[in-house]
C-alpha cells in the first residue's frame, strides 16, 4: 500500500523518443506516475527523451559519440571535461560500447549529493558499475531489465560472416558482462514479460525471486481504430499494406525474412511493406531488397510521432512482427490497440503478449519466410478473419496493456522496495505472473 506520494529518480542512459523502447518507456511511465500523484525527475544522457508536463529532466551530458549524422565521431579537445569523458572516448576507440558504464558513473557523481531528495532511484536498463555505490546508500535502488542484451549479441554472432566480425561484436557487447555482474548485486529488479524473466535468469544468473514481471503499456487513446472501420483493405490505390516496426537493422528483428516473405506474396498479391525504422546501406535488409528486386515494394520511414505511427498502423491491412526474439514488443501492442490483425513469430514474449494463436494474431516460427508469407497471405485473403483478430486485439490491449496499469504496479513495486530497504530486508517477491494478469488497483484500466 502506498501511503504518500513518492519522489522518484528515473535513470536512462539514452532515451531516443520514437524507437528502441527505452525513451518510450521513460516518457509514458513518468507521465503516468505523475498523474498518480508522484514526483518524477528523469536523468538522461543523449539522445534525450520527450517528456510531458510535470516531469523533471536533468541532462547528464556525454560525448554523444554515436549521434547522427556523424557516429563514431572525433570530439574536440574542449569537449573533454572529466576523466569519465576520456574513458568514454578510449573505450569507443577500442571498439567497445561505453555508454552504460560512463552514464552510471556520471549518475553516481551527480546523485550522491542529492539522494536525500528521493525516496527511490530507478535505473532503466543501464546496469553500469556506477550503480553499485548507489545500491549501498540509504536510498533504495531498483532496476528494469527489458531483456538481457546477450540475446542481441548471440543472434549477431550467429549471423557474423567471419572471425573478424565475431571478434568486433564480442568487444562491442563486452558491457553485457558488467550488466550481469551488477544485476546479481541488486535485490529489486523488474522486467516486462515472463519470457524476458526466464532469459535474465539464464543469461545473468539472477535468482528468479528477485524479478517482478510488470508488462508495459500503450496509449490506447492515441493508438485506436479509425472511427467506423476495421482492418482496411490497403492504401488509397487498393494495394495491400504490411506494416512492421524495427528499431534497428539487426538479425534480432528478422527484417530479411519479412522482406523475403513479401517477395513471395508479390506473386499473387499487390502488396507493399512499410518499415518504421531505417536500413543500413549495406545491411541485411538493404541487400535482401536489392537481391529480390523490391525497391518499389518496400519503404522505410523514421522519426515519426506517436500520432503518425498510429495513422500508419490504421492504414495497414496487416501488421507483422518477424523478430527472432522480443522481450515484450510495444509495436505488437500498438498494432493491436489500433485494431490491426497481426502475424507474429513464436519468439520470446510475442505469444505471451498477443495471446494464443488465432486470438489477435497468427503465429509462425521465427526465421521462416515461407510461414510468414503464408500467414500474411491468409489474412490478406480473409477479411472476416482480419476483422475478428483486429477486434480481439483491441480488446486485449485495452484490458491488459495501458501505461496507467504499468505505473500503478510499478509504484507498488517501489513501495515494497522502500519498505524492505528501510527494514533491512532483501527482496521478498511474489511468484511472477504472466503478462496481462494480476491485480492492478482501482482505475488501472
């Protein structure tokens, strides 16, 4: 039970507003916590989040070495202001990804003078060594792990063409060893699905009882069906449209398989694929498009707002999530909330999020372009099935996946951690529930 408003420091080492999940999580969770009466101050490095009224922001500047349009840039001498800056630069020069570590060190340096201002510090996916001194203070430290990044690493290693690429990837993902060590030292952790919980237990060797499952949400007022419509037949020309969201052009997201599925569909259907994201010039998606001659059938859009994304989903005949792993999948829930039928793989948490096969989505094995093509084609040919899946998807999103529900359960988790910290106890977690179940408190839906 929460007896008084909480003062929350929410940490996010990078918070890109419209892709990648972390910035989306920070924005919507902080907004709903404030609406519940709590005080939230977000601490972020670049790229910075978009935040709503009433949420504070403290910027912890970095060298921002991966910013567009000049990633892996060489900073000016005047930009180096501390030893942490030097560490960040040297780590990048040796092929590592330093941001989780260097952000945590900057956060500790800043927060150690301000801990009395907060009831709880919440680390979002960073798990850097700078969190360990924070965990030994009088203010409890909790952390969200959306999924262990070791999953991304292993999929990229499996797809690497040669030993040089594998060596480079192992260096880049070296920070995952740090994240595992830090996670094992923290008594209060949350993740977004049962599937992610199982992966974290295996990859990071974290005791299962330390992990509470709290699913994330969607703005069901923004992501909603168009008035008086169900799943549309396609764009203004009658061309069927498949929409997919990929935060990065990496093997994890399964884009080449989806592109190949679209090529197969083109034999019998007039169809286009719209991908929210960007393709690397010589990446696997771009190579697949060129090899299959699909330049006129596949297009990418990026940097769009939530309203624009919702409009794009509403224009879709079918939405697809072809991933080889998902710890949750906000795009799946956003599509469901818009009443758009889904084709998803059975990887990670996707069946957990979208429900049984045939409820709001059709399920296919990961990495199988033929199965993807067949399932999408089935939906393109069956309007009644599209309408039924779309309607059930909307019901599921509204019932189980709202940000208010997420905020209520997160605030309860904070209160439990604060009480345990005050009493000198460790984590005393209930058994984890599958995503979309459990009590949420009044008004959570």
